[in-house]
């Protein structure tokens, strides 16, 4: 059966990343450290040296259900297409017929032809899917030898209109952050053929709400992988600042699960909240953003700094608005916070959010 791709294949987009040097991979240091610009400036994804990722004109092939596959640059204002990516993976695609992901350039996640299949043990926010890499590969010279693979998990989400998508992939098989990456994009059109071109509102404010799904790995000689789900909220003030709209970002109702789907939120936070049905649940600390100027560009990209539990340097978020009325937003969150269970261990969280503007 011919595969029906709804996501994208990325070719030659990423800046050079650190490579394994042949030593024990369980002693590998972080190869995806990323920093943002100083507070008050728009934040852009950066490479492992803290240098802003260049806006190259590397070609992209973007395949979406019902649309012709265009060829375009990384940012094409004419067609409104934008793609941002960071990390080791250099090719991503989603097979909508078989509900599978294909991700390239990650070590020991199977062969290039092996798909990531749906992983259902962990609860997800609406519209999100979690996928798993294959557990073993057969030796190409001896079919009796099975080679155990590393444990990779990937997140995929598409906006309700199908006009933007995001994907995150991480592994917990290293005694540090290990390999992985993320990508998010706005396509020229949604699945109905409507243009996704963003038009900056001249005035007023807007609220977009949606979901969030993330992957957590650990630094400083701790392996393992956890999951987080929650709610996302974006508020834009298109009246002020005078030079650029202001934006506020929140992640709330953050529940943390281990890879078997067990809710372990209580291990990370003492916050106990009442649910709608009268029961109670533990939640991780909510995430909020600073409100700064110069955070929204004319083509709909926005970014900012995040705070968690009072930490003013907890991380960053990057996103893209779509539509003539700021109808949808999709993007990536990067956070780090201390593991309260182990002294000196830092949790590194990478997730995707999608939010829409409620209609009357």
C-alpha cells in the first residue's frame, strides 16, 4: 500500500550536531543544550553552542493529505510556510494510513525502514499521539542474533485544521540527555485548502486554549524517561506593546507519568487539587511566561521565556500562529527543573503544544 504522508520529510535543515565518538554511549554528555536570547527579546531555537540556528534555504518536501507536495525554503513568507527544527533527527514523516512515524538519524532506534508505532500505555492530551521505536533489530548477517535497541518515544500532534504540526522525539536510554530532536511547522494550506497565512490583528486581544504533551529525561548520570500532559493557554494583546503584540503563555494541570502510564505527579510536587468529579489529584507546578516586547513577528512566529516554581530561567517556548484571525497556534516547550527525588539531578523536558481560538 502506498503510504499517505501527512507530516514532513526534512532534508539538510539542521545545523551540525555533536556526534558519538565511539565511547560508551551511557557516558555521553548533552548534545542538545539550547539557550535563548536575553529576557525582553524574542527567543529563537539555538544549537548546542548557544548560537542561533541559521535561516538557511535548505529545501523541504512537505507532504500533507489532499495537498500537492511543494518545494520551498525553510521560511517562505509568500506561501506562509514555516518550519523550525532542532536536534539530531534530520527527517520526520507521519503515515496517516497506518498511524506510524518515520524518524531518521537516531542511533539504535531500529532500521531506517522501521516505523514508530502507537504507544498507548501513557495518557495523552486530546489530539496528541505517543509512538515507540522498535525493541530489537535482527543482525543483517545472522538472523539468529537479535540486537536490543534503545527506548525512544515520540510525540506527534496536528492542529485541528491540519495546517500545522509538531513532533518531539527523545530517549531515556542514556545516563544523560541522549539523542533526540523536535520539529514544528505551518504548511501553506490546511486540509480544507484554506490558506494558513497569518494576518496580524490591528487591535484587540485573543485567547487560544489547547493541550500539551511532553517527554522528560534526566541529566547528570540518571537514565529513564517520563511523560507529562497538561493544558496550554496563550493570550495575545494586539493593542500593546506599540512595537509588537504582547503574549502570555501558561501550562497548567501538568500530570507526570512514568513510561508504564503510572501517575507519579505526587513524586514531583506537593500540589493537590480537586477534580471536577470531586476526587483529588497531584499536579506538577504550573508553568508561566514572562511578558516581554518583541515576541511576535509579522509572519506569526512568537517566543518567550518560561518560569516554573519561581525559577526565572526555567526554559523557553517557540510557536507559530496561523490564519487571518490568529485562529491556531502550535509550538515547542523546553524546560529544566530540579528533580526533587535525587540531589543534583536536573529534569530536561521537551514538549509540544497546540491551541485554538474558541469560536462562538
